[in-house]
C-alpha cells in the first residue's frame, strides 16, 4: 500500500490567516483527493487534485477558499484561506492505489482556528 | 445525489457477543469500502467490496455486499475490546473514485 505523509500534523491558527497543507506519497499515483472531517463528524470530499490541471471541487467548496496544487504524481497541497473557527477540522489527503481497488488515507492535519 | 446511511450510529456491546453494522446507499455504485478510525487517528482500510455477493473476512470482522439491495453489512464475531473504534462505510460514486461516507458507527466493546 502507498505510504502517505502530511505536513503539518497539527496547527493552531488565527482567523483571517491561511495555512497550506502538504501531502507526499511514496509512489506515483493518478488520483489524489482532499477530505475534511469536522469535529465528531464523518468525512466530506473537498476536491480531486488533478495533476497538470485545475482541481475538481465538490459542491459547497470553492477554489478561492481551498486552492489546491498538484505539481506531480507524488505531491499535492491544500490551502485553507482566510480561515474562520468553522474551518477547524481534520484535513486528510487520500490516494487511490494504482491497481484501482483501494483508497488509502494520510495521517491527517488537525487544524484549530482561534 | 448519493446518500450513505449507517446504523446504528452508536453501539455498545459486551465482549464475546456478535453484532452487525448496516450500510445503506441510495444509488448504484461499483465499490464499497469499510474503514476503521481510532480516536485521534486517520482511517485504516478494512475491506473493499467490488461486486454483488462479495464477502470478505479478516479476523473477527466479515463484510458483505448486496448491490441489488444497496446494502453492505459489517459483522462482528465474538467482540473483543481491541475492536472499539469508529467504523465508516464509504461508497464510490460511479466515476472518478470519489467517496461518499456514512456517518460512522462508534463501537465500544465492554469487558
């Protein structure tokens, strides 16, 4: 299975600021995704990070708030912009196994916005 | 819009007992996943079910899929304390490997 790392693992930020989260995979993968898990809740897909093109956002999520980069097949970033306390969540990247049968999740970034 | 519902949402059981978690989904899907999440941790992949009638087992956990009924079950046999965690099912939408998650079932196994 793919080994996924995320940086930072956690952060505490002031409202109005932005945070960029990095996701690194130990092998080339086609599909990378970003999810949000609000406190005590399930996971919600934010967007699909497309290599070489703009990310595909799910309903309720917009590029201005969550810009995503995917410069190559092993790396992606998610920025949470102009943060408010409502953005306090765990943000997880996931990748699809190249064989196409499984999805693996990174360790997550726990964000607290004050 | 794809909806995924799990029940129960909270489950407290005694060690040694059996129980089943149910996952219903609203539209056709190619794949269904089960994940485990321990407090403060990320998701651990348990099972991927790819076709109607698929059954997979790992230790005390067994998952099955009925695509006609749009139902998956996660059966726990002779529960032990180490199984205490939150279990999520997730359904792959029909294109692009984008997952829709159920609400999660918080399982507590008591000695």
